[in-house]
C-alpha cells in the first residue's frame, strides 16, 4: 500500500516537472526531479540503511560529474546481517577518482559519520550534505574545497541501531588497534588522500547545545591547529548557527571528578559514593577518531548533535547536524588558502623537527586535564533539570554521553509547559591539557621480525615501516623494566610501568623491522611504541607487550648516528 502511494506521488512529481519544462520551452528529457535523501524519501519515519545509501549514491553519481564513489572497505558478515560495503564519495570541482587527481591547492575535507551505529542523524546529515554539494546549493563550494564523505562507516550498527559494530567493537575506541573494518577503511582513506581537515560526526545526549564541535586535544598535535580550530572554525560555526537559533558550544565531556573513562576499557562498575562532576574538552586519547588523524598534523574535529535517539526527533536532530556540518564546511572554504598553508606548513615542520631531534622537542606520552587559573569556572546554559525538551513527551532522566546505551528506563515523561533553560556554573572546569611524561623522539624503533601483528597495525595506521635486509649489530637503547603492575582491563595502560633505558649493541636480523621517526607519523610512532605511553600498543592485550619486572621491553630505540640500511616494507599505498 505504501509503495503504491509513493509511486503515484513520484508520478505526480514527474508530471509537474514535465509541465514546468514545457512552460520553460525545455525538452522534458533535460529535467530531472530533485533527488531526495533516503531520509527525506521516508519522511524521516525510518533510519536509512546500507541498501538505500547505495541506491542514493548511484542516483547522485549518475547525474553529477563532480562526484566519484568508491568502496573503501567491507564489513564482516554475521548470522543476522550480511557484509556491506563502506562507501567513499569524493566531490571535487575537478573530478577525482584517485588521490593523484585531486587539486591540492584546495583543502580536502573528510567527513566520517556513524561510527556509532545508533547515532543515526550523523549519517542522515552526511547524506544531506552530500546531496547539496552534488546537486544543491552547496555546489559552488567545490570551487574552493575538495570533499570526501564516508556517510556510513558502521552499517551493522545502523541496522541494529546499536553503538557497536558487527564484532561488538566500539569503533571510536578502535583507532589504534584497528580491528573494525569500518575503522580500517577510515585510515585507508586518510592515508591515501591525506586530507587537511577531518570531522567525525556523532550524537551526544539530549542537550541545550544542539550542536557541539570539538577539536584536537592531544598535546603532541601542534598548538596552532587547536588555536585555528577555536579562533576561526568554531567561531564561524557558532555565528552561523546563532543566525538559525541553534545553540552551539564547543564539545564538552562530563565526568566524575578524578575519573577518566575515555580509554574505552570495560571496567567493572565501581560502587562509590556520589562524586562531584567535572567538565573538560574531549579526550586526548589516540584511539579516538579525531586525535588519531589529528596526530598527523590535521585540523581534525568531532561534531556531536543533541539526540534523544528516537524516530520522533530524527528530522529535527538531522537538521541540527546538517546545519553544523554546512557551517563547518563553509568556514573551511572561506579560509581555504590559509588552511592549506597552515596544515602543509606544520606537516613539513614536523618532518624537520623529527630530523633534527632537538632535546627541547619531546614527544608527550602521558598528559592530564588541568584547570586554567585564568578561567576557574565555566558558565553554561542547560535545560532545567527535570524539565522537558520541547516537542516529544519524554525526556532523558540523566545526561547520556555520546552513544551510551539508552533504554526506556532512562526516559521520564516530560512535564507539561515545555523546556525551561537555566544557567549552570561549572566549578570543576579543566580546559587545559598538561603533559606529565615526555621522551625525546629517537631516530627510530626496532621491532622484531616475528611481530607482524604490530607491523601490520602500523601499516594500516599509515605508519611507514622499513625492513633490515641483512644481519647487523646496531646502537640502540633497551628499556629494562624495573617495576610493572599490569592493568586490570584491556585498553588500559599498565597501572605501573617503570623503566630504565640502557645503551646496548643490539643484534638485528634480516627481516627485522625499523620504524623511522622522520615520517608523517613522527608523533604517532613513539606514542604507539614506547612502553610508558598512555596511548601505546602496550595497552591492548592482543599485542601481549607488557613485560615481566626485570625483563626488557621488546621494542628498541635505535640510536645509531646515521639511519640504518633498510628497505621500505610494503610501501605501496592502499
Ligand atoms: Zn558517538
């Protein structure tokens, strides 16, 4: 029945287009009805699934020379849901089917959406943006920017309307070990196309601030990127959204004071007394999509749209997300030459810094959120506690962070009379990030030939790896582990790991690997390979890297005067 109704309204639309064309003296063949997004097609009564994404991209690509679509990966099949392609849409004034075709005088912006499958408006808004760039009023932006869009990185999660992917993984905590195919696809695209700007689209809980964007926060990422993000891009977005009456604030995370839950570790629920809350900007962790691309000196962002995770509000929340993404892209396009110069300059500078290995230019392995004496408090607006968000008859009982599981029990009926808004003063405000452990960047690291699991992960992250072609003895530093207390949970750094560096003459064998630090991953490689890193592979049980006390950490720091004689290992790009 529904199908028949839709078909007849389509026929009416076609007839209308024909009549308009006839009136304008055009051949009807030149006129096509405007393409609706899948969500518009369904009147926002259903979440868009992978099949509809494929049909939509096919229809858009058939009429848009500026659009090239490819497959960036494929999810794994499960008993309940088959494998699905993960698409990459490339929109460029000079069409680009491959990275070499891109006009690099313009900034390239990568949008990734719906890593968390139940954050549905992220994907719907990305498809809307894609349509308007390909066939709508945003098309003129393609004169200034190249746009890459991965609208649905977690088709399984979208289908089941759950946060995790088909392996049960939280994809936005998987950007170091890369077990999720959707995450591998993101890094494949990033490495191949090397965009100057990235933004990862999510949903947070219901919130007065309908749109929030966060920028990079890991202290290894050059400070001018964070500064430009706030001073230019976020300010532009805030201004544009104000004009549309959409409340905006930089993305904030609320946690219990003294607790950091960003690692993604599944810790047992602790029974504690009530604690005070603190607020900070988004995580410094590198297993998060934003910093994992930001650490390559990228203007990297996360957008979080307010959400009650129900179909009733899908249209409204998709519109907020779209407005944020549109304002974001317009800001980047408005500063296009500056963006190319800023990012290009910092990427070149990182290579110089890594080559010169100055003592005063360390890599930060641990950091903490810190107060700002100049800004001890933060003033915000929020929905009155216990009051309603407008429109629908129920509200979240507690504020839920992005993508946390929301069940019926989390909702309470909204009191009549609509939403009240009140001021909030945040007393525990931690806007800064302060390094607490740093090391000098070595010339490189030595990884044993048997550790293909490590090397393949590095390659998938876009880290360049070399290989020794003959046995040799090289100058190196080995870490002797003086004390170690392993972590209680996967994804967490050892509770204690004390090390002492010893200069050694290290025998290397043909087939051993060398990870040089003079490369775009100059900051990422030490963060991944140092034993005391809070961002390292040592955190993930699958790598089994935590040594015994008294033992040696198996990755060595290469200290030879000259770069060792190695050949590139699997240097070909995806
Ligand atoms: Zn999310």
